[in-house]
C-alpha cells in the first residue's frame, strides 16, 4: 500500500531519483499533497511525530533514507534519535567464489543498505573484474566490466552509499595464476612473485582497472593468507629471506602505486601475526619486526568471525593499536559453511565483535558475506545479518524484537524464517561451536552413498526425520514471505532430497552387514525417488542462482550434484544385486567406519570442501 508524502526543507542531493527507486520498498510516493515531512540537516538522525506530521533530521544522506524507514506505518506519535557508532558501516559481498552478483542484484542490496543505514559497500573481486590489458584475467568467470561497475557506483551514490574497490595484490589469486599467461608471475599457486618488475606492472593494471569505476578513493588491497610468500619461485630466484622483509618490500611497492592514483589503501592484518608464529588471539603483542613491517600509509583490517566473547575482540583490537595505523574491523555473516547460513554464530559473534569495536572507537566496520567452496548459500540469506549491523550501528545494542521489526520494515521478511535456515546445518542434539559449526546439509548432500565417510559421525542422529520435518516449515515460509518465495522453496526441495538421501545412509550399511535382503530391496527401490529429488533440487537451485548471480560458476554445483546422482545409480545397482542374492557383500559398505569429525560434546566440525566429503581419494589429481 502506497502512502503519499510531501517533503519540505533541506533534502539530500538526488533525493527524487533515490525515492523513485525506494518507493516499492518504503511504500512512500512523493506528491504535492500527502503526509507532511519537514526535513532538516542536523548533527544526528531523528524522527519525531505527533501522529499527524513528521519532522525528520539527517546528518548524512544515508541517514535520510534510514530515517524514512523509521517513520511508523501507520503513522503514530514517536521520538526517535540515533547517532551512528561508526563513521562507516557496510557489507563486503564475495564475488570471487564462483558466484558473481548480477548488477541488478547489487542494486537490490544497495537499496536495502540505504534503508538499513549502511553506507559502505565492497564487491570482493579477486579476478572477477575486467583488466583491458589482460584478457585471461577473470576469463569466463562472469567478471564485471568497467561499465557495469561505473553504473553501480552511480546508483550507490544516489543513496549516499560508498562503493570501493576490493581486490587482492599478493595471495588468493589462484584462479588467475593458473593460466599459463601468468605462470611467470607465480611464487606459488596462490601467491604473486614479489620483487619481479613484471609483477608490479600487472598490479598497477589491477589497481587502475579496479579503482577507475568508483568515486571512492578507498581501496581494499587484500594481502591476507599469503602463505608461503618468499618460499616458492622467489626462494629459487632470489634466495632465502625473512618473509616479513619480502612482504614489507612488496607492500611498499604496491603503496607507491596506490599513491600514484591518489588512493587510500586498507589491507587484511593477519599476515603480520602469522609471521610472528601465532594468530590474533594467541601469543602476546606484535613483535617489533612485525610492527616495523607495516607501512604507515595503509589501514589494517582485523577480520574475525570466530569468537563469541567481547573480551576476545577487545584484546585483539588492543594488539592492532600497537601498529599505530587505523584499524578497520570485519566480522562475518556466516554465509559460507555450505548451502545454508550459520545464523546462531553470525548473531552471537557479531554482537560481541561490534560491541568491542564501539568501546575501542573503531571508525569502520564491515560485514563480510563470503561464499567459500562454491558459493552454495545464496547471498539473499545475508540480509538479516546486514540488518543486525545496521541496528547495532545506530542503536549500539542487540535487541532481538527490534531487529525483527526492522527486518520486516526494510526487507519485508520474517526474521525467524531466515534464522531457521540454519536448522539445515545441525540437529537439536548437536552442539555448535563459535568457531567451527556443523554443516550437516553439505556433507550429507555430497557424501558418497557407498563410501560413507560420515557414517560413524552421524550415528544416532535422526537426520532423515530432521530434514523431513523441515520440508513443510520452509514451504510455509515460502508462502508467508513471497518476496523470497524462491529462496524458501529451494530449501524445502533441498530438505526433501536430504531426507530421502539420509534414509539411505541410515540403513544401507546396516542392511548389508546384517544380510537383510528385504531391507536392501526396499533401499534399492527407493533410489529413483532420491535421484528425482536431486534433479528437482538441481533445477530450482539453478533458478535461484540465476535470479541473483551471473550464470558462470553454477556448473560447479551441477557437477557436484551430477556426481552424487551417478554414484546413487551405482549404489542402486549394487544394492539390487545384493538383495537378489547375486552378491553376498558390498565391500564399501561393510568396511568399518571410524569417527572423523564428531567430538565428545556431540559437535561436528565444519566440513566444507569436496575433497573432504565425497571421497578419501584425491579428487583433483
């Protein structure tokens, strides 16, 4: 239902274009006559109403759009005043783990960010942006063109959202470096060869191409997890040198390039701790060598998705202060354990991390939405975590009911429905750990039906029953949240496929070991239904993928599901032979299973790569 509004006073630049874009989300349409909203620019965000008209105050354009979303509907008396705890708060969307968000999807997320009050956006692009001089950079990966990124930057600017480049200039470049065109620039499979002049020619091309579409002068240059730097081709070419020195010299040359283009770089901070032989939370303060290796021209991004206690973040922030450069904080929305998000961890760890950041006067915070190992979780699932960042930024606290109300207003969705997506990852009997959650839906989806690596780990967990109960729940959520109907339909279909597949896993080995040919016959007869359920899953998953992502990358999920289907066909044939007495054994199923991941407290560690799930053999070579 639309409400006509009449805006007067001081308004942000481009407000008419912005409100035209937000009208479907807000339900407000500017008109000559309507609800009177008197606007002024002040030192904070405020919404005051006597139930008949509204006074709206904003300090930055992004606050204007959040303030509009705070106006009660239907109108009621209110007095809301908010002062953001951070100068910049936003989201990093992973566009490098096979899924590259379509420009229209990015626009959707920008509109949601505007309503939430989040003013910083990053598209994490390792090689998924176009470099004119390098045709193999991002080749057939759905890379962004300059025009696409420039149009997105123009769109974000309408709402006061800053988009900035987010790339890698040392590690995490395996998908680019595997091409022969870049082999001469490799230290190892993931890491660029420091100190080679041609490397810096490429990096200059990267920085120029990545930053050119954006108004922002900020740029994230990555440099995290550059394991083995200086110890591969660099060692053979130049001899051994302390990796701290190699990284320090490399960073200096990279920053000379960012200086040349008038950019303000930030980089991940973890390598400075790893070079001291520990991580953020082990060991003492950074060593003098680590501190000396940090160039004063860069801000350090402390990333931490794994801790539930505020004091753990506070201690790590204290260590970062020793570097004497600005600290940026990046928390995690836990969109990466597999096909479903881990919201219990995302909420608990975010609240602890952001609370510590407020007390440490951190200026910039980022919610990361990674897509590790194939981006199986659709980015839409990040919305509730984004809302949490918005509410904590402006109110300073976590209030579950207030969060749900704001999520309904900004995203037109039920917060509990999004929280319940995490039920795909574990059963009620399982314990979740803050740093290592279970992701049952992934390892049971891809577990081989004959070489059952997780048989002992899941013994006693009624997984088929668990997933079967989720089917009607997600079907109901699809009806109740029509804007996200496809998302919840997808999970209903996946839960059904998992219920059928888990029924096999719970009985197959037992049937063969017990010589129960009647049960074996039932199991063999049920395989076609399981295969059909997986085919339905594949089709709806592709629809969901292509609703938000470029088509590139989904081939990986189809290869995975196709492999499962092929192995189920083999399993049916073998089980049918056993049931008919043609064979007296299925050796893969009768071999004793060992506990691999299950701990005494009933937690099961996150298993998130195919070579750990599908087979104990080598899957890559």
